[in-house]
């Protein structure tokens, strides 16, 4: 059995992922399969040693691309011209694998994403054939051999009857950094805070006459104050008064400010006045796909990805690869940050949905900035409406959101920031930019 190492990588910035991996991955994209394939079965097993094995059964052999991402740690499997059998359910979490999800990529490519508890070495190969089809196996864990390979490795197993070793990608070019985040600058992390609605758009309204636009602005201001009090963090408000901002302009404001994270604050509403609790959303795979199509179709826009990569300068296939990698990293980071915010909100009130939700909200569609939408409470619930009107509860919500964001950035700080310097020193006080 031939297996190919795909070592886990340390957490990169979205830009490093784009510039060091995307251009190389494009040059090594596998050719499309000779015939469309169906994934007939997906099995996941683990053992006490902390290893795991994912086995796919496919109707045909296909080219495969296997690589690792971080922030959070993930293993990604791309199978061109492949789809899941109707009704096939993906396995639940097991061992070091926190979740398994699927999505469609350009070129009828099936993408499987394994979110991991921590970075793990991996190896993959076609390992045999049964009556059901061809078995493609991915082994994860310390039992998998390590190798001095590039940071991101793609396994491009050629279609055919005999399994063969995967091709290693050539060493990537030297990485670059965003202009606003030079190495070791000790800059502040910028958090864009978006108060929903505003002006002629009141948002939802409670039975007591409370308007969503007013309470979320108060919470956003309180959150901004708390962020600005924390050394190494800086807040940017998309609106700081009662005026309306077009949804896409909220994204553009955050991107123009070079935000590291975008959080939109709202208060939910529903006909059933008894419903209560908070929830947190990140972008869905479908929402990401529709936004990618919009960006790629708008050649005149030629918008930059974070770090100065202009989509308009690339041919369509490379632009699609760049966009896909950027969105994959962004959604993964969004999910990790949102989970921490949801956990913090659980300490100040009821949680309506105990897991982070995914939806296609327009304000979450920046392709390169981790983004979340926080439904702080149900303004349609009389009790929650009453609490939302009080400055004390507004401060509680703001502090909870802040705590989740701070904890996320302590674990996964962007390169070039004071938080990154603090982490490299093993903790200690934040040193302001320019301090020797």
C-alpha cells in the first residue's frame, strides 16, 4: 500500500495561504476524471492512540488533491467530477476529527473537509477495490510518517487501476505579508463592529416600542469601547449614529479599514413571543459559492483580496483557486471565533441555538475577512426586550462578545500584531507598537 505524507502546518494568515499555496496549487491542478464518480460510502474510525482513518468508497478512480489548512486545523480532500450518492450521510465526529462536512467546488469538484482538534500528519492513497468500488483511504495521526515537504501538500493521485504514489508540490515561493501587517510591527488587531439596520431601517421592533437599530447601536458602541480599552486591539464602527448603511457598503468599509475580523450585531424577532436566547452565525458554503461567483464575474471590479492579490489580474481558473482558498480559510476562522463568542454569551443569558449556525447573510460575505453575525436576543420576547433596553445588559452582552473575540485572537493572532508577539514570548504583557 502506497501512502503519501501531508504534514500538518502551523497557523498561517489568510494571505500566506493565498500567496504560498494558491499559485503553486494552481500549477499542479489535477486533470478532470475520465468519468463522473460517485462516493458510495464514507467511513470514519479512530483508536485510543489518537489516530483516525477515513475511507471513501468510489464508483470510479479519480484524481485527488489532499492538503491541510489551519486556523482551525483542517484536512481537505478535493475529488474532481465527483458527487455524493443521494441520501449518503457523512460520519459523525470520532477521535481527533471534530466534524466532517462536504461542499461543491468549481469543475464539479466534491470537497470533503475534516475539522481536527489539532494539526496532525496525514497520508492518503487508493488502497484497493471491493464489490462496492474503489477504496480511497486517508490516515491521520502520529502513526503517519512525517516528511520535509512544503507547508501545503496536494496529493494528485493519477486515475488508473494500480495505486501509485502522490505527487508532491514543488516548494512554494517566498511568502509575503499584507502591507498593513508588516512582520514584527506589533500593530493592533482591528475589529470591525457593525450595528445592524439604522436610519430609515429600524429593524425588528418589540411590543414595547423598542427598535432593533437603537439597541444594537448601543451594544456596538459598548463593544467598541471595551475593545479599545484592551492593549493590542482596536475597534472600527461601520456606523456610529442613527443612519442607514447599505449592506455591501458595510463589508466594503471593513475591507477598506483592513479589518482582521467583522462582527455584525443584531436582535432577532419571531412571531412566537415566547422564543428567547442568543445565536451566532457564520457564512454557509452556499453563500460563499454565490459570492465567489459574483466576484469572479465582476471583472471590472478587479477587487483585491487581503494582501493585494487582484482577482482581475488573474485568469478565471487561477482567480477561482485564489477565491476558494481565501473563503475556506475565512469560514474556518469565522467558525472558531464564533464558537468562542457563543460560549461567552452562554454566561450572560439563554442560548437559543447551542451550535454556531451557517447562513447566507450578505454582511458575512467578505471573501477574506473572518465574519460573524450575533443575534444578541429576541426583541420580540417581552422579557428580553426589557433587558435589551437597559445599559447594564447592553454592557453584559458587549463584554461577552469581547471575551470571545479576545480569547480567539489570543489563540490565533494575525501575523505582525502585538498579540502575535505576546504569544511568541509565551504570554506576558502586550507591548505597544514602536516600544523597544
